[in-house]
């Protein structure tokens, strides 16, 4: 079995953000949070906590035994909302016979002050921070789309600089919306885009990697039957022609570096000091490939699944 990565769902009660396109809101997330038992975690865990810990470590070992080397700290909320869990995860990872060394954090960018970045680097041993971005060129619009609370709002350029200053690898996970079409279009009469402007902006942010994300709709029903989230996605996602042109630009101007475990092609744009570039058009891992799994998901109940929206995808 080939598994690209292990997604760790960090338990949170409710996300501090309110993303207009939030996938988690399109399906039930009724997995029991077995990490929170009503009692604080101490050096001597309760019987219930000890059972959770043992189950969790078994799943980490299983992923490792199946040649998974990368962990992505993610969730239905912001992972940094639960630092207690992150600290316990770091302990469990260190206890493994072969710990995970490639640890990534998926985040919108909230909470990333100097103290938190030091915590992630030195205590949790995160190596890559993947910023989910919805507008590369308009900071306020980016914050509005993900509806960041006033007290947590940040400047994208500043956050990217902090990430690099603390020695992390920086990946921009760009939710490809029609706002970028409008910024890059050279003429309203033709589908010609200034992709150099896009990659120059990424270099400005000192991004090491870029993943272009095609937004996922939970249903293909007629428009009037869609949920509010699916309607928003329908109205705001980039057109297919944009992806066709983007793919063409990457293949024409990039150097092929190889194929990722699940089949996506990785290119280098901009020469030997360029940007690693991947297009992800299957963010929910719906495409089935024999003996290949894009990722496993370790949920709040300490059980492993193959799909985000299916309890039937339980492994154990």
C-alpha cells in the first residue's frame, strides 16, 4: 500500500474562522472527541486517557509501517486552537520506534506570532507551514473570504516573512477562485492570463511551494437545490479554462521534477531557485487508484479513515 501522507485531525470545538467554502460544513463531523475527557492531561494519565494514547500510537505506528513519512496537522478548525493536543502529539511521535520527521501544519495564518512559531518549530518539530490562501493580491479580501475575527486578522506578507525568518518551509495552498482570473486576465475579450504576475507574487512572498486547489462541491444537484456553501463555490470558483491555461503554462515553462505518490505531477517554475508547483484537483481524495491512497485520516476518536466524508472508509 502506498500512502502519501497522514492527516492528523486536531480536536477543536468550533473553528475561529468561518470560511465561505468550508468543506467541513458540508458533511457531519460527529466523530467523538476522545482526547477531551473532562480532566487535564498530566504526567499520569487517567485510564481513559491512557487507552486513547495507546490507540493513537497504534495508528501512528500503522501509518509508519505502511511507508508513510509525512504528517499534516489539520482539522475541522484551526490546529493551533488546541496546543494541549499538539504537545501530546509531539510526545507520542517521539515515542515511536521510527518517529515522523516530515511534519506539516495546515493553517489560514491565524495565531502565527513569534511565540507560536517558536512553539511549532522547537516543541512540535513542524518543518513546513502550508498557508491556505484565497486571495494572493488583496489581503483584506483574503481575510473576508475566510471570515477571520477582527482580533485575529493578519497581514499575509508579514506572516510569510515570519514563517521564513523562523526557518520553516513555506507552501501556499491557493484556493483557486475567480478573483485571481480577474487579476491575471490580460483582456476581457480573450482567455489570456499573465501567469508571470502570479509566480512573481509567490516569489515576493518567498514561497518554496505552491499547490493550486480546485474547490470541492459536495453535490452536483441543480443550482437551486445546492447548499449555501456549494452555491458560493459555484459562483466564485475559477472557470475550467483557467485551469487548462494554468496547466499549459506550467508544463511549457516548468521543469518536471517527478510524480507524487498519488499521481499528481510536480514541476519547478523559475529555474533552480524556483517554486515547487502542484495542481490538486482531488482535495477530497475521491479518485480511486489501486494500491495507492492519497492520505489516511486519524480522527478525534483515535481511528483511521481513508475519506473525509465517509465513516464507511474506516480502516481500524
